[in-house]
């Protein structure tokens, strides 16, 4: 949510900043802006809309400088407008900064600063930080601080953040100190790339790819003081933490569109590979179980677990629901799936044998991070199922499982969902084999999992049929998504995908629960998508389908290959390969991803950058 970039070095900063903003645009695309320092002045360009619009105005009216910052915005305080776009200036322009996060006490601070004579031009919370840094600087200079000493500026930032309540990733330039960039974080991610005589700053590692191979993630309460020939980390108490330099693992190829028109489509079609990556090296045929390198829990501790809490947001929460069914079925351990935004403020009773898993693609979702920290504080083993290597959640968890799905750029999550479900299946298998699950049962699950990449490949062939179905229904304004057991979370996820990128109202429901309300919505203009592969209660799902048909509701069915019965009842059928009931979400979710994609395309929506959304929600 909001992306930040920064550069200090010998080159013109513009190239890195603008390219970095393009790569970070998934974090927000309400507006974009840059600030470049040229001698003792700072030029600013900012504009509502996409990074490409910013690039256009910079082309017409260029600015120069070898130190700079940039920002792509997801609006929280103040509507998307040119004036509310970052960077913001403080004082009389002596401070320029960009911010990711929310300053919760901004109105108190703003009133105080107004009384001191500061004039506010924007409706943002960020402007408060800019004026506050300028004020702290002014005060310390008045008290005799040395304007030629870098520490004077570091202290102005440090005393500002002491007064801020909320979350921030900040990158600050000072008009009168060319070549100095100060960055600091609490709750919003920042990473520094180390080059030769140059440093790069970004909200995540993607802008750094191709620019550097060594990176340092900032931790909360850390401040980076960067010039072209020095990079120092400081904690708020003035100490210098040990700097942990890591190798950057991403490649440019991971973020290229290749032959695809949209990242979402590319990521949907990557799923045979991403599922294979999630499985690689994690199946133990001899013991008929799963193995993970990074759980950091010994078998005794794992056996003692008597309850599991899965916490997440959005699509990851839906994956958690599938995980609940799997773990309870295979391992007979009670599982709860908690919205992270609720869990962080609730205080559910949890025994010391409760294990927590935070499920997250980005590893930066503010609510998931806060829920995880709250559970950790109470002493529970807290693990992460995460895609983004080096993200805050991955670093702070006691252990965890990486998805290895590669960067997911489309705002609507697709491949991360199926990788999360794959990893949760392996986890359920591991816990099951430590308890009730038999060796033959374990073997059967492993062989089904091993076949999954090929099954997904076959499933993707349904795209032509999906296109046909999309053409028929894309003008509908309401959709119902219905499924039972393992396909209930799939129905929720299918509805979410459609809402996110097509702006169509869609509700996901357990198919039988439909009778308790949503059936009132059924009419000839409201399609119902039944996720109805063969399963234990298939006949019951058929009855629900008949109930919709009896009320003239059009039915789109997701069914197993060769299901002639459903082909007679439903208006349209999208067939998927027959797989074990427990693994059905991996195949049934795919036509729903494609359906949402194709409907969004037909409605002319921006699939990869849907309105109002952001890929990584780093504010509450
Ligand atoms: C945002 C994204 C969703 C994602 C959710 C949780 O809402 O748009 O696609 O599922 O955040 O994100 P996480 O990175 O924690 O999985």
C-alpha cells in the first residue's frame, strides 16, 4: 500500500526512480510523484493517476538530480489529487518526503503545528510529518546544532518519529544537504540495495532487481542514513544494529509479462509450475509424509499441538479455510481460521499448545503482521506460510514455509492461492502422519499431489470454454457462487475474484445455506456458479442446483470431466479433471480465476490494477 523508492549515487536518479515506481505500482496507483535534489534545490513532479502519467509530465518538464525519492500512492487520508500526491514538503521547502502508512495522531499534530505557524496545503496525514521534521530541524538549529553535521538532520527525523503514532515508511530529503537520504520504518517495509558507490531504496525488492545483488531489509524502529559513500543503520536509542546483508534472489524474468497481456493471466497459467515448486523436495515417499526445512519445531512439539489457528486476510484467508478442512480431516486437530484484522484485537482463549500460522502472499499485510505479533507476544509458536522471501512476516515468524511461487504482481491473487492450498495440504499430511493417518492413506495423498501439476495443465485447457461462458454472462450485475465442503472456500474465492476485478456484486455461499437468504436474489438475470465436482455429497449439491433452476436462475457448473448428469441440468458447464475430493480446490479454483479474468476483460476493466485495491495492504 503505497510504494517508495529512493536513490543516492553518481548517476541521474530519475531512471531508477521511475522504473522502480512502475515495478511498485501494484502497491497503489492513485497518484505518483518524484523529488530530485539538484544542488541546493529540490525539484518535484507529481500527478494523479498512473506512473505512466508521471513519466509523461517528467518528459515534458524534466528535473535532474543524483539523489531522489519517489512514491506511488494508495490514498488513505485525502482524495487522490495532484496536491495530495507525494512527495510533500515541510517548512518552507527545506524538507521533502514520501510516506507509506498512516499517521493516526495527525490531527493533533497538525493543530499544534498550525499554532506554530505552519501552513498546510493538503488533506494528507503525511504533510504533518514533513512539517514536523522541518520544525525539529529549525528548533535544533536555533539551539546551536551544526547545520554542516549530518547528525543534526538524523536527529530531526528521529525526534519526529518519536511523536508519530501509527505506521510509517519514510524517505526524507533535505534541501540544504545534497546527497543525503534518510529512511526509517515502523510497520511499513523498506529495503536498501547496495550498489558500487550508490544505494537504492524501495518498499520491496522488485525495483532493486537488475540494479544490485546485495540488499538489507530495515526492521521496525530502524533508520537508514544514506549518502553515496556511506550507509549506516541506527536504532531509535542511537545504537547501531548489526547489518544483515542478503543476496537478492529475484530475477528480471520473474517480473516480465512474457507472451501474456496481463500479469493475472500469466500468473494463472504459471500454476502447474508454481504448484510443482511448492511440492519440490517436500514429499517423503518412504514415510508417506511431508517434510519442511524451515518449521523450526521438533517432532515432539508438533505432536503436542492440540489446536491450530490460521490467520490471514483476503484470498489467503480463503486458503486458510481449505487448510482448516484438510488439517481437521487428516490430523484431527481442531483448527480455527481467524481474520487477522479481528484476531489482532480479540483475545480468544488459546492454550500453550496452540500453534499459529500466518498465511500471506506478500508477508507485509499490516493486520496479519499485527495478529502474528500479538500471538507471538503470548508465547505461541508462530509460523508463516508466505511467498515473499525476506518480507517482514517471514523474518519475524519463528519458522515457516515458503510458497516459492515467484513474485505475484496481478493485484487479484491467483497462483499464491493454489500454492497456499498445496502447502497446507502438505502440512495437513505431516500432522496427520504424526497422528491418525495411515501409511497407505499418506501414500495416496502424495501420489495425488504429485499428479497435480499435470492436472492443472489439463484444467487450463478450459479457457476457451470459459471465454464462451463469459461472453454470455458478462453483463450480469449479480452473481452467486455456491459450493460445499472443500468447494465452499472455492466459491468464496471465486466470488471475491469477480468482485475485485469486474466490480460485479458476487456472493459466495455454502450451496445449501443459499436457502436461508441468497435464494431471494435468484432470477433470470442472476447467474449461479455451482462448484460441483463429484464428491461425497454430490447428490445434495444437485438438489441445490435444481432449486435454483426451478426459480429460473441461469446455472454455470464447474464439474468433473464426463459428468453428463450436470450437463443436462446446468445452462453451461466447465469441466475439470476428476481428482481426490481433498485436492479439488486446486483444480476447481482455476476456471473461476479465468472466468473473473475474462469477464473483467469484456467489461473493459483494468485487470491488473483494479480500482481502489492494492496488492499489499500495509495499513490497518
Ligand atoms: C489484498 C490483496 C489480496 C490479498 C490480501 C492479503 O487485499 O489485494 O489479493 O489476498 O491483500 O494479502 P497477503 O499478501 O497477506 O496474502
